[in-house]
C-alpha cells in the first residue's frame, strides 16, 4: 500500500467482524486492496482508525529542523449514487 497516496484510492467498502474492522479501497484501474488499522499507506501515512463510515489516515512529515508535523486525511464512504 505504500505505492499509493491516499488521494489515489477510493473507499468502496467497510466491514466489521467482532472486534476487527477492515476497509476496502480501489485504485484507478479498479484493483481492490484491504486496509486494517496500522496499515502503512503512501510515503508517510498510516491507517489510524476505521469507523462505520470512514477511514482516518495520519500522515507525519518532518521539517529540516526536526519538527514533526501531523496531518489527517478522512476517506469517507460515499452512499450509492454519490460522486
């Protein structure tokens, strides 16, 4: 999953089995991938949480001065028919 940045993927399904949660994403060619919490994504991202309607990705960058900058990306599951 480190070959793809979050913006290159679209969230297509969310699943829950007991305590485990999974998300299915799709690349531009239609190939699907399964994400779990802790999955590394892109160069700096990690899946922090999977909730019933979205996936939270945390990206960490470091400045030349050594300061760490955190940013968050929400991948929201769209309802059928939404763009």
